[in-house]
C-alpha cells in the first residue's frame, strides 16, 4: 500500500457476534488513554452492570461465558466504539462506516445517531430481552445461500450473508445440529459461530417485542458521515433512523454484510479499516474484487487471534503505520484521556 496524491477515503468496518473473545482489546486498556476513557464511559453508563462487565472483560476466565449474549453483545459494542474513538483521536476521519450485527449500533453511535449513554441503555435492554430467548446458535457454511437453502428445516434460516460463498445459518440448537450434520454429509464445510443465541432468526422475535418503545424514547440524529447498513445494504436514511422498529428488529433480521460492502465500494475505492476484535471482516473484505485488484485495501486494527497484551499494542501501531503509509498521517496520541464531563462531542464524527 503506497501513498498517493489523493489518498483512499477510510471506511471503518465494525464486527459483531462471533468476533468476541476473552480480554479482546484489553491490552490497550490503561495503555491508550482515549480507548481507556471510552471504555470507562461505557461501564459508567451501564450503571450496576458496568462493574461485572468490566471484570469479565479483563478476566482470563470470565465468570460469565464470553459467548453469552449478556457479555458478547455489550462488550463488542463497547470495544468497537472505543476503538473508533481511538482512531478519531489519532486524526483518522472516516468517510463511511459499516457495522456487522451489533457493530451497526456502534457505527451509528460513532456517527452521532445515538449518544453513548442512550446507546448503552439500548444495548443492555436488548441483551436482557435476548437472554430470555430459547437457546440456539449460528453455523457458518462455505456455500452460497442458494446452495444451503434446500437443507434448511426446523426454524433454521439464513442469518447472514457475509460473502458470496460464506453464509451463516441460525436457529434452535437441535434443528441447527441436524442441518449441520446433513450439510457435512453432503460435503459442505461448516463451522459453529461462537454464539449461544440464534441471532438473526425468528427464534428471537418474541424476545424483541417491546424493544421498539425503548428506541422511540431516545433522541436520534442524522449521521455526520454515511453509515452503510448491513440490514438494508444501503446507507441509513432518515426513515431508517426515525423508525424504532428498524432498530428493534435487528437481532431478528438477516445481516447482508456482503451486499452492504458491495454498495459501499460501488461509491468508490476505500481503505477498509476493521475496528474491533479479530480480523473476520478483513478476511471477508479481501475477497472483494476491488481489494483483489488492488484498488481498495484492508487494514486490521487488532491481531487475528487472542494473545498477550503486547500483541494488541503492536497490532495497533502496525495498523497506524499502514494507515499513515496510505496517506493518512495520524495525530500524536494525547497524553491524558478527555474529561468525561465533556466526552459527548467525541462520540460524533465530523467531516
């Protein structure tokens, strides 16, 4: 990746369910002031739930399974958002955002659609509801949606379209296990996604009833930069933002990440920066023709696999060096975190 007279605009990719792992990005906590402050703001906004969330996030062996909805969803949201804030503090100004699953809510918060405190309350309300849903899971299949559709049964549905030949199924545990076995016997490669819930399937619909009222009760604003929705495969519109049901149904609706990525790159080539744990979205993005021909590029902010704290820090600095080489010289890190009493404005991106 080389610098050019007109650098590629930056688009942030924010991952969702399946990317979580113990101590994700924790190597930056206490080391990167802006990241630390943003995480602390989230824990403070979470009220009594903030302490247990922080303890489990920083623990080698969390008291609550990190794949459980009460841990994976709020901590993914918090880490995605805090990493986005860190990039902003380094002078990176994204031209677009695209989140996967809970990453869409983090994207909307970074762009100022929701304030952090309101968004935190909405995430926690969501996970309390989903924790009461029947147990289920998700299954990644190396196949197209057309190939897997004939094998679906027992409330198992297509939960996400991540790439032309990467489809994620979702449903109750028993039927999902049966579909898994049938697909493997038919020669398909399958892998269970780390999740204890059937995200993006009708199984969760009863648990989401009433959530729209919570979204209706909070302020929502137009995004300061385009947020490409993985639920509509298009930039968020005023109608989307104003519709509480649009946000409330996201745990039930399928994720159309690949169509959304195609829509984003149809607007022009971008430097795609994955802002979250792991490199799952980076791996998907590298399959896109624009990246394969070298006109767009991909940078991952964190390492592909969990490791000691130093790996988070070295991965971040390597990513910042690549972003600088691509024509986006970063600002120097601030010496101290921002005053929390004035932390509202950094939640909103500015062009």
